[in-house]
């Protein structure tokens, strides 16, 4: 599965290099840690004012930021990909 993600990033190289920050909305500390492991590898996660931050292992130099609520994602973020919703 990780190989597939890396291949996808390579296929969209110009788009991938334009990504500065990836925002994820995740309230569960356990799921946040699982996502960090998959997306950031051994990079540490630090607490910041709107949630937590680490660095992508798939897109060098790209920040990965977790917020516990979608309202904490800074305004002006225009692309959103919903993964799942609670009923």
C-alpha cells in the first residue's frame, strides 16, 4: 500500500511538489498516531496551536498538520477530500 502511494506521488510530480502542507482532521489520538506512522515514518509529532505537526516522508519538506476539528483548519485552504463522516 505504501508503494502505491509513493508511485501516485511520482505520477503527479508537479502537483506533489506544489503541496506545502497537508491538513488532516482527526480527533482520535490513536488514529492520529497511526496516520503519523504511515505518512511521516519516524519524524516526531509536535503540538502546535491548532493541533499537531510533523513532516511527510513521502513529500520531503511538506508539513502534515492534524486538527481535531475542521473549524481549526486555516481559512483559505481550498481543496478538501472527505474520507469518512459520522452519521
